[in-house]
C-alpha cells in the first residue's frame, strides 16, 4: 500500500509544479486541551496516515461553485470577498526576524533553500488530499479550478504561485510588508500568477510552517476555522516538539548545516500532532490525514512518509454547519 501511494504521489509531483503565542505550558494545557492520554483514544485521533489513504482518482465533475479552502488586536479583513474578524496572534520578534531576510525569498540557495527543496513534496500531498476531498482529477494540469485558497504566512509566494498555476484562485497573506511587496513583484512577471491577490494583514486556511512562529496558536487556528467554509479544507504543516525535532531543525539545520539563520526556530513553540489535532478540533476542523516529510541526504530530496516525528503536515475538513 505504501509503495503504491508513494508511486502515485511521485507521479503527481512531476505533473505539477510546509506554524503559534508561546506554546501553552503544561498547566495551561490541562485547562484548555483534553488530556492527551484520554484524547488519543477519542474520535479526534482517527486520522489516516498518508500510506493508508488509497484514493483512486475521481472522474466525476465537481461543483462549479467556488469553495473557500481557507485561511489576529481584533480587526476585520476582507479575504476572497468575505469579511472575517480576527484577533492578532503575531509575535513581534518573529516579524522582525523574517523581515530582515525578506529579500532572499526567491534565492533557491539562500535562507529559504529548505522550503524550496520541500515545495514539490508538500505540493504532492496538497494535490492528493484536496483532489480527493473536492472530487477533482489529480492528473489534470489545473486540478484546482473552481477552488479558492488562502495561503497564510505566504512569504514571498513560493507556495502561492504553484497553487495558482494549478488553477486555484489564491490570496496570499503575510504580516511582513516586505514579503508582500516581493511576492507581488515576482507574481506580476508571469501571466499565470499575476492574478494572485496579496494582502499584508495579521490573518491566518492554508498555512505552511507558520504556526510555530505565531504568538497564540489557539487564536491562530480559530482564524483558520473562521475562514474555512463548511465542508472546506484546512492544511497545516509544522514541526513536532520532540528531541529529534530539536536535533534536526535547530542543532543540525541552524548550527551545523547552516541551512537556516540561527534563531529561526524555538523548540518550545513546536507542536505535537496531538496538540495540533485538538486545537484544530476546537476550531471546528477535523483532521483526517497526516504525513511526515523526511529528508534523504543521498538524493537531496524530501519524501512523504508515515514518520511524523519531525516535519509533518495535517489535512482536515471543517464540520458542516
């Protein structure tokens, strides 16, 4: 089964072109989340590992109605034509850190090199899960026709642009003004991406490796839930708060290999899959599938895996109202 799904995802990858307020301390977790030991046996944790998610491509036509996929001082933002009130989940120190390296977003050998390398693999998971959920044909060049996406923490647009090329109506959101200016400039150079709408705002439903940098994960996920339509989808990718996650993403990536600037990540802000599932559940988003990202040093490529001990991505859908 795992081999069959891997082969299918590799095929999709070649056909088309990774997030919270200081992590809740244990006493806060006891008051705000279900105890993990009890929760693991609850329906909230009945999500699939990616290798168990066999899904033959559907040839049935989907609805022509555009379906928002998704996206904190309280403010109202207009996103994809909808007015959404959101409470700020920003961390000023994180904003300053990423603003300092904003001009390097499209340098494939610069500070964002790991994200450039990860892009094809996360796009394969996004394409596979969303085409299954919205009954789209994953083998077409533009499988996301008729869907609306909000890419939260879009940075310079390295994930936003391929989503637009796959047919989606995309809005990119970032709290760093420099990022938005660079994203707009880059997108304007290609007719296929020139229609992307970029907004500098504090909103946060599609988001990739942002949640470990915000100040309040719970408020961030509330914003995601508010922006996701009933039966719409939310994808969140982040880093697991494990010793292996610390060794890999901080010690190795920042200090030894120097893939990332020192101080990019704080281990205390990482989330375990269980915590992410529970917080999303409180935002009316039910996680249905997870996959891990594993780096192969021999090939220099990222692969999808059932190993979620370091980098992982979660796909969930919002409960019907």
